[in-house]
């Protein structure tokens, strides 16, 4: 387990009521599960579609590198990493 920081932006930041949190995780999937438990539907309704997949327009960056949605279980985190979760920037 590694201690990481998760940063939220724009609408997601408003919904969860925080700009960042620190948590312990083994990989990106573990970090997201932790956030689901911590924030419940305020988090899940924003990030996940009804089939429990991350919505296409969200961008996940782990310390500056894009996280492939298909690889979140394999993407390990290390102490001090920052996971950025970017929601859509502009409406349509």
C-alpha cells in the first residue's frame, strides 16, 4: 500500500466537497474503490455510468501520465503519487 493524493476538479470537486484527499492504495482501481466508499453516490454518480464503467469523458492522470481505463487494476501506485480526476471542462 502507498499513500497517494487524489485531486478533484470543477463539478466533481463541487459534488464531493473537497479539492483533494489522501488515501492508501495498491493500484488505481483500489484508489477508486476507496473513493466510492468514502463519498458514495456523490462520487459514483459523477464518474461512473450505469454499467459501473468510468464515463468516457473523464480523464485520469497518475503523476502526469494518462491512465488507460482498461488497465486501472494493473496500474500500480507508489508513495507520493497524485491521481488527478478531470471531469468534462465544458458543457455541450
